[in-house]
């Protein structure tokens, strides 16, 4: 059998730099990045991690367990309000931008 993915509109933002997801900090006037605010408002559970030799990573608690996002990955808000990371090439092959609908 073959199956086609149902056309579902999702929300997504790209994790493009550390500041995109940084938690509120005094050096940033108490403001986090746009990605951080979006995930926090959606009740996502995540934390940033960086070791001296590795790139910045974001650990996200998903329905399947903890997943890791790195700079360049997309963070997707799924149909049940869950957040999870997606590699850029998979995102490009799976999703396309949609125009917002205009109320009648």
C-alpha cells in the first residue's frame, strides 16, 4: 500500500542562531529571541546546551522523548501543539509556505 501525507498546515520557525532561542537575559533587556518566545508561549519544554567543542544545541521534550535541534534546523509546532525539530533538507522536501487566508 502507498499513503500520502494529509495536507495539514503547521507553524514552524528556523533555529538560525543562539539569540533566536536564548532565554531572557539581563544583557538582552530581559527579552528572549522570537523563537524562544514562540516556543515558551506554546508551553514547549526545552533547554539550550553548548559545550566548548560543539555547536549550540536545543534539547526539546517531544511526544517521542527528548530530541536535539542544532543551528539550521526547523522547529515545528505540530497539530497537537507539540514541538519537535526537523532537519532543513527534510523540511524543504516536506513543507511549502502557504499564504495566510483572508477572512471573508
